[in-house]
C-alpha cells in the first residue's frame, strides 16, 4: 500500500533522510521507529505530500506522491505530531468544517460525522468547545478529523505524545479497531512500548537511514537465530559457564550477576536434555527461563543513539 524507495531529503547541505526504503502492506500497522532527529517526521511529511524529496520515489496505493499528489491526498489521513484546534468552536463544528474541506456532500456529512464520533468516543462531547477538551480528547478529535473522509491509509506522527497512561491504552485499542476495519496504518514513535503490542511490522531509523525493516518475528530471528535463556545457579558460576560453553548447540554464554545468559540452537523440545547434561556435571540449577526479545531490546541492539 505504501512503497518508499531510495528516499532522500537535503536541507541546505544537511541530509535529514539518506536513502530510506521500505514497504507497508495493505492492512498492516507499520511502526516507523527511531530517536528524535532520526528523520521520521521528514519522511512522513514526504509520504503525506507535504514535502518534496530530493531524490527517491514514494507511492501510496500505486499513486506517486509527486506526480499524483491530489489522488494520494484522497487516499490518506495525516495526523501530525503537533496540531492546533479552533478553540472557540464545538467538536461538531470542528469536524463539520473539515468534512466540508474534504468535499463531503452536506447531505452525507452529518451521518459521516456521527459515525466518526461514535468510533472515537466523542459523541458525548458533540457540543463541547474544543478549547475545553483534555489532551487525550484533543488527540481523539484530531484522529476523528483525520478519519472524516474515510481514508484507506492513516499516517500518524507521534500520536501518543503527551497522553496519560489510560489515554495511551485507549488510543492503542482504537488503532487495533481501525486495523480490523481494513485501514493501513503507518505510525511513528520514539516510545517503543506504544508500538510493541500493536505493530505487525516495523522499520527502525537512525541518522536518516533504515537500519532494518520487516516483521518483528523476522527481525528477531535474524538477530537471534536460536532460543535465548537465563540460567540461575546456586554457586560456582564460572565453572558452570565453562560447562555450558562445552555443550553442543550452546553459544553466546555471558555472566549476568548470579546468572548465565546463552543462546540455544536446538529445538525447544531438547531443553530437558540440556538440563540433564548440566545436572550430570554437578551444576546446581536454581532457575531456567526463556527470554523473549521485545521491540525495545531490538532497538537497543540495532541503534547507536545517533541523529541525522
């Protein structure tokens, strides 16, 4: 649904984006991840037809963002990281204004706005002035405005910034519901916990370049082809390390406090054999846990903290 190839952007000699390429499949929630200054917002503004690239191509729904920008704008809903509201109008009036701007016929407009307010849980705030809304409700209002013309693709730049924990949870649930409705969602964030349980695939950006992209599972397998474990022993951790390193299918053994971390290249069903081998060599095991690599762990392993 979104194809980005060789994208660059130069600002008076400064390269904000350096050869970015990735694809977003239809129906995905795609996480665009990187520290502040990595080039996320610049890339998103190009995809949203608000900036022209220096080089490279971007297509949304098969339409080029340069040659066919108007068609792309009909396909997308863009929610920027910073947005304003007209504080002296009501929620209904705000949405009606944008529905009219999108060219929605007046006869269909009321039904469209009612449906979006129901979806975003704003119906009870229909007559509330937008200036009286909380941060979380303003985020919902901006998302409602983004959805009012029923776009196929949502492009959300740091949408959870400034939200309290409850509002963040509710916002994630809403994104999952939108995906179930067939929307394709590109969402940028530097807050990894916001994305780890909703994204189907990601691109990790640093210093204007894509470090890696793909499904979370495929990235994990590339970085960590085996199973990861944490082994706790009663005593003799140095001896236990030597024994563990000598066993087949074991690699990457490291001491971590009173425990050992290691990779196991065989099938999960062979873990009991590993335990028996350790016990036979007098290793006093007090605990063995499989470790799951989360999005934050992947990010830390792949990036160096540099900005573009």
